[in-house]
């Protein structure tokens, strides 16, 4: 693995990403997106007069586990970083 690519991978790993694939010139990293349960609890309490609407949103967010994926590759001597977006985990 290129030293600059290794440094970029190390940076993302410190941010909670894990390496899913490493071919030397291509690295795919992913991180599970976490639900902020404290925020959702506060919003649920604030919406109690409206039949606790936010509880429904909270349940959907908690059940819909997502994974954020990043692709790093070396092309023409430069590191290219592409965010592949959030994908639902099985």
C-alpha cells in the first residue's frame, strides 16, 4: 500500500471506519451510522401533545441500520476519495 494511502486510511480508521477491502491501490472503508437516542428521546417528549409523533421516526431510524461507505484509490499518482453514500445493512 502506498504510504499516502496508508495515512489516509489511518485517518478514517481513527474516525470509526473499518477496512472492508484492501487491494493495495484500492481500499473500501465502512462505518455503521449510529442513532442519537438521547436526541430522539427529547424530541419524543416534546411531541407528546401531538401523539408522540417522533417515537415513530425514532423506531424507524433504530430499525433501519445504515452503513456509510468510502472508496479510496490511487489513480494517476493521486488519492481519490469517493463517498459511496449510506447503504442499508442487511
